C-alpha cells in the first residue's frame, strides 16, 4: 500500500487578456486535475497572487497595462511571496526569451503550442515548486528544532554550573584541593558548552530573521576600551601584551568621538570574539587593537603575532560551521556570527594574514560624529 503526501490539487493561475486563449488553456489542462483560475486583467491577477499565491503561473507576454515581463519582475521583487514558477506564453516571435528569463521567468513556450509539450512543461515546473517547498519546509523544521534544542539545553547547563560552584565553595561538604581542580575543570567545560549553545542560538535567530537589534548611539572607542580591559587578564595569563591605541581620526577635531548607531551588546559580542580569538591563538608576542576614525567610518584593527591563516582558510573563514585548521579551533560559528552582526550594522569584517606572520582582523562601521 503506497502513501501519498497530500491530495491537495495544484493551483494554477492562467493570465491572458484574450478570453479565447484562456478557454484553450483551460481545455488543455482541465483533464489533469488542476485547480485553474482564469484571469483576463493583469492587475487583478497580480493582486490575486499577492493575496493567495498559486503553485504555478501561466502568463501571456503581450498584455495591456502590465505585460508579462513586468508582471514577472514584480512577482520576483516581492520578498513576502514564496517561490512561484512562471511559464511565459507568447504568439509573437519577436518576444524575447532572454528578457523573459532575465525578468525571472522559469520557462517559455510559443503559440500555437503542442498540448503534450505544455503538459510536460507544467509538470516540470510543478515538480520544481514541490521540491523547493519541501526543501524550505525541512530547513524551517531544522531551524526550529535547533532553536528549541539550544534553548532547552541552556537550562540544565546553567543549573549544573550553579550546583558545581556551590560545591567548590564547600556548601555541602569539605572539598579537597584535588576535587576542587576537577570541579573547576567541569565548570570550565560546561561554560564552553554554554557559550557554544548561546552562539548557535544567536546564529539561528539571525538566519531566521528573528533577531531584533536594539539600536542606539554607542561610543565605539569606549566599548573597545572596555573589552580590552576585560580581556587583559586573559592575555597576561599567557604572557602576552595587549596594546590598545585609540586615534582621534581625520575629522579635523581631536575631541571627535566615534559614535556608531548600534546594538551595544551585539557589538561587544563581536569585539570580545575577535580579540578573544587573537589571544587564544597567539602563544607569544602581542595583540594590538587600533581604533581609528574617518569622517565616514570607524575602523577597528585587531592584529596578533599568532601562527597566521592560509589563503585557503581565509576564503571560508567567515562561513557557517567552517573551522580553522588550528587545534584550538572551535565550532566554526563565532566568526560567522560576528559577520552576521557586523553586516546587520551595515559594516564589514575581513582578515589579512600570512602563515607564520600573524593575522589582522578589520571591522569597519559607519559613524555619526558628535563634537
């Protein structure tokens, strides 16, 4: 016994300003168990698509007011619509296949058409529609699962660390130095896992368009200073120098402050990740942070004396789940999330590096200037 996914009929919108042509298309397609909507006016058809998107559009090219090319362009520009295959139909040999395909149509057929060819093209486009819908549905289900999973995983991790911290403080019993060391390692491991879970959750929020930035004026130089001060003990533990240079820029006023319209929490996340990575991967030497201002941008350079990054790794460094080849590389999400945040602020992030000669990560953000 075979199972079918759905008995729902495919909905096809047929648009042609000549009623006789609509009747011909209806006669050809009606025996294939489609749900057909026949429309003579292209403006009415466009409204119908926006209100109730069909599974396929058969569209005449030569129509008054909105022709097939413009109709197609408007459909493709509407980001609220799902993918809808469009088959352009024309009786004019001067009609441009190139213009139609460039406008966003998926196929093209000329009148008089062979009914079998039309059926084949309709079946092909509906298969494409079903395939894309299934892919999008699976992507949404996967994103929803990861979002729920990461959200639920945070609760036991936080609770576990709370108990471990109480234990190491001797709240329940006397703890030997050896056991304290073991518990500290467990707390650190839990903290690393919690950080990875939080990063994964933030990535999916950005990708799903569910992340709302709380934009307000932010003095980026002050924020860079705070992050540097916070991470200085981490650098000192490794015997590294963490150097900070804040330049007044080239605006003609030494008191000009670098004010960025940004989400301060998210920008702190980016700076902490970039500077923290520089410290993490550098075993000797220094990490230098240089923040300088131009009339249009704040530029933050984070330069280290670490092992450097190959050209091949640089090409994929900011992609999702792309880990570096260094043995201390993490999940491959931190730099991807940093890129998402910076680009959401209309900025850019990139890297210049050479194996054996360190790396420089550069963040550029648009600014407004306060004097």
